[in-house]
C-alpha cells in the first residue's frame, strides 16, 4: 500500500484510471527516448566506421634508394593549345553573327545580356531566364574574385564579360566543359566585334 500511496502522491491523483494512464504515458516516453538514444549511437557508429574505412592507411616512411632519389621528377606534358577555327563572326545580321559565334566555339547556346539582366541577343530557348539569372551570378562572382571569365561546372555554363564603349555585356555560354584560356580570349574578342557592329549605342550624327 505504501508503493501505491507513493504513486498517488507523485502523480497528484487518487483516481486509479488516471494513474494507470499516466504510468502508460511514462512508459511509452521512456521506450521512445531509449530507442532514440540507441538510434543515434548506431548512426554515429556507422558514420565513424565509414570515415575510418575511407581514410587511407598510413604507410611507414621509407628512405628511397640513392639512385631513386637522384631521378628527376617526371613532368606532365603541356597540353597543346586549342585550335580555334579562323571564322569571321560578323555576318549580315545580329542573328547570323550570334549563330556563327555559337558554332565557332561549339556551344549549345549563347546569350548576351546587359549588366542589368536584359537580353541583347541569344540563341537560347530561354534567353530571358539566362540573362536574368546569370548576369546576376556573374556580378556576385566578380565581387568575390575579379575575373573576366568563370565556369560554373554544376550548370555547364561559362560566363564572361566584354565592354563596348560604356556598355558592359555578359556572355552566357552553354557547353560541356569550360573554355581553354585561348578560347576565353578569342570568344571575348569575337563577342566584342559583334556588339560593336550591331548592338553598341551609336553616337549621334552632328
């Protein structure tokens, strides 16, 4: 009776039905907490085991033989420069010139956007989206590190900029794989030619 009286006193009730319900809830909570702790321990042990398995075993340091130490390290052969077709990209119209640019550099599509995200010209199926999203992304990348070219590997898109007069133009080029340094230089020069010819603001005639 002392145990029952103690339970009544602990739970603050003398009703056997309510007391039974409180005991059941307490038991469920205890089991849930125990299960949660065991599950956390299992996950931690699994993660720790995976980390240990992935960590390469340390090899004891060995002293190379004298002849081995005298060998000159083998250098990787330099990659040959990418050959760029000698194609004039300035054609009879802006649309033709854009298509030639796209073909010359093996692009899936090319969009030229203004600094504030407006489409200047494009061969893309979603030019407005490309211009708005990637002109903003280019500017954010430029704040971190000032470069004329960025390759966003996760999206398969190259971003570059050119200037024509007071106008800054951002190129959004889709292609699997980034541009080689010589391609960056040539693509920027070709893009500037097209912009200068068709899209640059014309000075008023006097």
